[in-house]
C-alpha cells in the first residue's frame, strides 16, 4: 500500500510562523500588506538607495586623485648605461604627445559630434544620453551611453575599472569620470583622450595615428582623414582602413553625417565628401630596438615586478634606471656578433645552396613541419599532394631556407669582481629574431663544461700532472649499454696529463676523470658556480656537456672561476632614480659564496690558462688579446653548437654560435668548431676593449684566498714567518697544432687576422634530422625544453 504524506495546512503554518516573528517585523509585514503612500515611496526609493550605497562602497576601488594626475602627466621610464647613454624608454606604446592646439580642429569636431555631442554641457556623465541608451536597450537596440570622459577613464585605467560589461564596471567608470572632470578642464580632457587612444600597428595617440595612416602630423589632417580616424575608435580592428576599407569608408561617412547634423558642415558638402574614396598613405610604425634590446627586454620584466612592489608605474612615473651595462663594451659586442654572423652566413649559404632541394630528407621534414603545410592539411588537401606542391614552389623553398639556415649567435660579458653585466647581445638582429640566445636558449655546452669536471677532480686531490692513458674508453651505463667517448684524433696509447687533456680538450681523458670523480660531484660544482637554472643529468656523459644550459649560466660560472672561485649572482641595475634625480634604490653586488677550495681553484685556473697558451683557444692571441687569460672552447656533435668563453681578471666574455634548429649546421668540420665560429667574436670584443683601455693588459688573476679556518692559519703563518707567495706567470705562447686548411669565407672586417687554433676534439659525424646535438663522441641524451626566463634581480 503506497505511503501517504499528511496534507499540510498552509494557512495554519503561515499563521504560526507569523506569530513567532518579532513584534516590529509583524507590524512591518502588516503595513506592507496594506501599504500607504509612505510605504509606496519607501519601496520606490529602495533601489536608488541601494545603488547609491553600492557606489559609495566602490569609491575606494577606483583610481585615486594622484593616479589620475600621473596618468595625465605621464612620463616614461628611461634606461641608461652606467656611463649615461640612453638604452631605451618604457612607455605605453609608440606615441608622441601633442598639445591640443597641435591637433586639427576637424578632429575635435568629428570626435565631439560622434562620441559626445553634449561634452561641454555635462560633468563627466550625460544623463540624457544615458537614459536614451537605457530605453533603446530595453527595446532591443543596445547602445552605449559613455561620455568622452568615461571613455578616457576606461582607457587610462583598464585594469582598475575592468573590462566586463557589468554594473560594477559602469559605476567605476562613472566615479572615475567625475574625478577627472573635477581635476581637469575640458580642453585638457580632450588633449589627454586624443593622445591615449590606440590606432593599431603599435600607434597610440592621434599624432601617431595620423602618421601611420596618412603620413602627416595631426595638425595637417583634413576633414575626411579626421573622420576616418575618429570612426576607427568604435572598433579599431573592425574599422581598420587597411584591412577593411569598405567598412571603414561607411563608418567615415557616418561620422560625416553626424557632423552635418551638428552643423559642423553643410548638407551639400557632406554629400560631396561621402562619395570620395579612402586615400591612405600607410606606413607601419616600428619601435626602435635600441642598443641592447634583449637586455632591456629582460630588464623590463624585472622592473615591472620591482615597481609593483614599491608602488611605482614604469610608464608614468618618469623613473631613471641606471644599468650596469657599459655602452662601449655593448657596442663592441654588437659589432663582433654582427660581423662574425655575416661571415658565417656566407659559409652557411654556400653549404646549403646545393643541398636545399626537393627530395632531401631534412628539407622534406621541415616542409612537413611548416605552417603552410599544416594549413593545407587542415583544409583537406592530401599530405603527399601538399608535399609535392610545396617542393615545386621555388619561392617557398627559398624562404624556408633563409628562415632555417640563418646563423644565430649570442654574447655575454660579466665583470667577475662584482657580477655586473657589462654587455649582452641576444641575437644577430632583434628585429629578425627576438629569441634571446643568452638567457632563453638552452643548448648543449660541449667541452666548455669540462672545467667543472677538472675542478671537481682537483678538489678531490688530483694534480694537473696526474695522467691517464690516451686509449679507447668503455664505460658501462647499465642495462647492457656501454658509452664509448671518442676524439677526432686517434688514440695515442700514451699517458696524458690532466693539464694537457683539458688544454687539448680530449674526451677520452675527460671521461676517465669523470669516472674517478663521479657525475654527482661534477653537477654539484657546476650548480654552485652558476649553472643554477638548467637541469643537469648526473650521468657520465655530462662530462662532455650533454645537458643543455644557457650562455648566461656558463658565463656566470666562468666569472665564478675568475673571481677566486666565489659565486656572485649577476646583476644588471646599479640604481633607480626618480625624475628629479633622487635615488630611490641602489643595488650592490651579492655576497660571494665559496664554491671550491682555494688550492683547487688556483690549479683549475692554471690549467685553463693552458687552453689559451697551447690548446684549442690559442687562436684568441692572434686577435691581439694580451694579458693573463684562461678559457675554454666547446663544440657539440655534428658541429651543431660552437662555444668559447674567455676569462680575464677584469672581464669574462662568452659566445655561442649555431642555428635555432639544431638539425641545421654549417656542414663544415672546420667552421663548425667553437674555435672558429665563436672564438673570433670573443677575440674581436676583447681586442677592442683592451684597445680602448677598458680592460687592462697587465691585470693578473689573484691567487685564491682560503677563507676556511685552516686557510686563515696558513695565511697568518706566512705573514709572521715571511713565506713568499710565488708569482705565477703564464707559459709563453707556443704554435698551435695545425688543422685542416680554412675554407673560403667573406673577408674579415676586423684588423686582427684569425690564427688556426688547435682542433676542437670532435669527430665529424652528421646529426640525424630531428635528433638533439651532442658533444663530441657522446651517446644520445634527451634535451630538456627551455623554461621561461627568470625575472629576478639579480638575474
């Protein structure tokens, strides 16, 4: 039998609930059931009262008076080198602020007729227009009721006011508009509005808009041009006269019609003007990259974070940021990268000209990976048909070759004494490639990683004259896998010292050293010295630089070696001032961190001197670089990456050369080596720096100070009993081992010729398409993808 619920007596239930209410609430409910005129007025006043209350609550969340003043009188941040040269300015967009009297009156007439015909009669909110828009919206015709002042509020403070179409945004917009009207005159509001509106193509403000679309300043705009630009404000992309000319023309004519209704032009003239076509003189506005665009891009990320924490706006507060960059060194670095890049590009073009053809395996692979191929497949075209069509397209193949075989390079210089960044070149040309090959690109460092292996060995008590047999090496990896590192030179089957193994960059010797030390110790030392952002795989092949790292990390680590083994975080800002020159913040070098014992460090530096005096880096002397020098070259398998890092007591500089796609190489066992691709960049840079007396030729590496307790006791003992510290002198330069003859290349522009340095120890093995580049003689390992660059300061 189904269960029946008892029927409820709703009248009785409501009566019981009413009886339990407080007396005052019972009385209120009784009056609402039989309302008088007071109750009716109270109910009608309730929504406006709630709206007023909500508006008052929103006031603290709208821009303040000081924010509005700063936005009206905004001043961009200026970025300077340490010696006072301007590098860049940070502003909201490509804009030149012009006074109202430098803007054509036709622009102002068109603006007021179209956007706010009662502009001079209201105080920020047009209640007539607002009411009309509300009624039109109720009838299904959505209309906006914003005044010019409200639009200005939205343009100046998009984040504070919000972008969603809701009551909160409209109320914040109205409150801010009232504040603006209280602070500024109508002409000032018009001037600010016209200087802050966007016009696409990186053009902000009416003057840049006029120059972009009509090739003239705002003061020279005629009536049709003024109407076209003002018409764009309703939707810059939708009414873009370049992409949508017919739509832009219709909008322009509507602006002219509204002007005729406001008696700004006669009906007959309107009819005549409306028939005319658009006449554009379009030129896209470009942003000048400056002398150090990759450096300033990295700086900007850090500065935004600093400004947010310290309540500054980098676009309006007129900050002056004095960086650690030296304008002269930056100029030398840029010139060296550009010059060497052109020379190597000629070699790459010659090498690929005959190989870049349909049917070549790597060319077919790249075609299948390109955007036109993907778009054709998505449109329904058969894969083989697309491949054949694109392979026959000579223009497409030429563009693909130019894109993929463009030689790239990066360079970084750091003062090892304090960690200050002195020069930073992220690519050959920022406009062609904004990817930063200093701090963003992660590439295998090859033999430039070997100093960490030998440093760890010296720290464990090995000596530079300890020797290993230069013979074939087999290292078990587990799982029945064996690693057989090899060199370009055949085994001599003779003993070779650690010092010689490092100087000549012998992989077989380095692998045996790694066996003795262990990958964990090597990775620990590399991290301590500066390789702190990239993942290091603790495997035997790490000895030959199989884990991808950044040039920034490697130069930072070498700066640690040059500064007595003390790590200092690189930094790029010396101080920040306000627009009046008052110092807001100063930045000092970070406290040094001891990474290796003093004795081991001195031994490592001396061994790295051998790279320059008799090893693979000897060619740098031919550029006229003098003084106490140490460093290391690096070349990855297949000559995919070329490296060279040079240490001087006052400056450490490093370069990387290669291609964005690791499957593309210079196809030359000579030019692909770091000693021939990257070394000339560093040599040219240091030669100019020494020629300008920025870097002293007689400076010497100081002997490392052992700051442990035992080290301090030894130091005290020597000072008391007069023990003399021997002065190290570099070995006299010896002729470098001969290499294969140099291939033909464009004539070098630098004054110093290239000497044929010792061959980097790398077998000439091609890299299979799609595989990661490897250091010479190493087994394949997977390359980690590059994470986003850090924005911290120090970097």
